[in-house]
C-alpha cells in the first residue's frame, strides 16, 4: 500500500493518491506519523478487517437527557463511564448503577461481558477497555461507544490490538482535531484490525485474560485488608454514629482547644472521630518516624531516564509507572528525593493523603516536592498498616482535618507528625501488610502481562513475532 509519499515529517507534508481520499480530507487525518503506521498494517501479509466486520454491533450511549444522575441507584446494573475505561480492563472504581428497568429501556446502550468500550469525547479519546467476564452486562454512559465482538474473533486480542500503538494511532487519526476531540461511531467502525490465525489471537488474548484474573484477585486482597482495619477500628459503628448526628454546630470546651483556632478543625465530624478513637490505644505518628522530608522539584524531563513521581502518578498503595515523566540519569539526586524499600510516601498537596509503601517494583523512583517521605521504625509499627489507615475513610478525614489552604490543600510535616494513630495487635498489622503486598504483586504481574501482550501485537505487525511461543502456557 504505497499510495502516498511523505515529503516532510516536521512540518508534516504528505502527498496521497486519490484512492486514499475517502471519508476525510484534512491535514490531521493524513499527517505523516498517522499514515505511515496505518500503512504498516497492510505490509504484514495478514488479513485486515474493519471493526464493522469484526463486531456484531456498535452503538453509542444514551442521549444525555435519556438518563439523569438523579436516576442512579445504590445497586442494580452497572453504568460504565469513561473513568472506568482507563486501564485496558473496565474497573469498578466509582461505579454507579441504574435499575433493571432503565437498562431494558436503554437496551441499545446495553452490552454483555467481553464487549469493547470506547471513550468518544474529551481528553480520553483513544481510551478503550474490555468489559470483564465477571460483569455479565452493563449499560454505557453518553460519553462511550460500545462494540460487541463476533464469536469468530477473540475480543481480548482485539482490545490488545486497539491498545497497541497501531490501534491508538488509528483512534487518534480518526478523532476530530479540535479543542475538545471526539470520535464518532462511523470512525470506530472504520478502524482497521490485523487478524492473525486463531491460535495467535488466543495466545495474546490469554495474557490479557490472565491479567484480568490477577486484577480481580488483587481487588479481593485489597478489600480484605481494608475490611480488617475497618473491623478492628469499628468504622461501621463510627459512620452510623456520624449519620445519627443532627446538630449543625457545637460549643467547644476550652480544654479541647489546641493550637488550632480555625473552625474547620472543630467540625462535628472531626470531634466525633476524636470521641470514637478514645476506645483504642493511640500514639502520635512522630513516635514511629525516623525521619520525614519532602521530595525535590525537577522540570528537566527526557524520554528515557529515572522515573520522577508526581501526585498524578500516585494511587492508593500503587505507583502508575506507565505515565510518569523521566529525568536524566546523570542528574545528582539529593537524599531527600530518593526512596528505598519500606519508605512510606504520602501526597502532601493537591490530592492529599494518598499513601504507598515503596516496594521492589518501584526501582529508582525520585519523588517530587509535593510528596512526603517517611522512614518508619518498623519494629514498632508496620508501614503498610499506616498506609492502609491513611487510605481508609477515617484516615482521609483526619488528614483533611489537618490540611490548610483553600483551592489547593496542603499538609505540613509538623501537623502530620502530631496525628494520633490507633494501634492494633502486631499480628493484625502483619495480616494487613501481607494482603497489601500480595495485592501489589498481582497488580504488577497483571500490568506486565498486558505490556507483553501489546508488544506481541506490535511484533506481529513488524514481522518480529516468534510463532513458536503460541504453544506455551501463559506464565507469571
């Protein structure tokens, strides 16, 4: 398919034959990088089919007024939104639900397990995820497009192709080049997919299926760790007590006033936490800290180097190394910016209180100045127990209590060191620690398998795929 000629890449100057000009005639669509990678699909010698041929149907979510947020319910049919489609496999973070009746009413926007879900507008254009096996059916929101794959193709292979650079290239190529990008159903249907023989599809798809199993198991372990701490510290009793409070304000006894005079610190919910925590053994955080410091500020980024951790790369218990910026390896890093296994890091500005213990999977990470590093005396308390407490509902409330600032919240080292920590038995702390460590390992292995699957697709297109591998089992 050499029916184009690239004269320049920067700026992009491309001559194309008339036969290529079909649905679109604009510079964005025919830019040098897009068209070069698109053409590579036809040099593989493999079958290439459009999603329109591969899928039984492709439909968008309901028009905005057809389903309002006031119709959400606490249980029912999952309503999948773009925020659930960021990580290859649909995740149930911040799921909302609709009734069975509403799902039937919106049946054209209803999709079964193993369907592909595309974000159709905004900065998320290009995001595509597969609905996992354990979610039998869902309804998609107005900002998504769903596609149900025919049984003759492996949907886990198809989503891997779409997440590879060759699929992403086409999704971006087919999106509108505007302030708020979007992609329509016809453009989704027109995406070209390389189709190898079934054994290769299954080999690549099996890696994603295994990743799905690992992620499901990881979620269970995380929930078990969080249940243990919630059970030990009687969270259910506390939140029931909080819901029963009807007073709008309270008089504060003088002996309860510390060195904080701001009204937020003495809100009823925080005073209720104080009362609730009195039944447990409490110790100030500084009793367990060997050292505490903020990271460093660096703005010199490169394509390859040491990962530089910002708050946007930090999640509860995890670091997202797929999206980090990199800094040159030859930069001298002060000790305060370095981390070691066992260090507890906590976000200190913006989205405050996100906590994670550095593990063997976080090699050579350098932390930004918006993140605190705590070296914990683990003979006295488990860093993973502390991270789990900080990431809990009550922990987040306590960290919010000690924050200052308006739009941009911050927490200081002195305020954090004064925070009272409820202490549970060492055996309980160890159980929590083991589950969080196991959770992190399974997430890491899941990401590793997905990365391998994408590389397999790219190797397949570039003629580097080793077909002798397809008889092997997927190992982790």
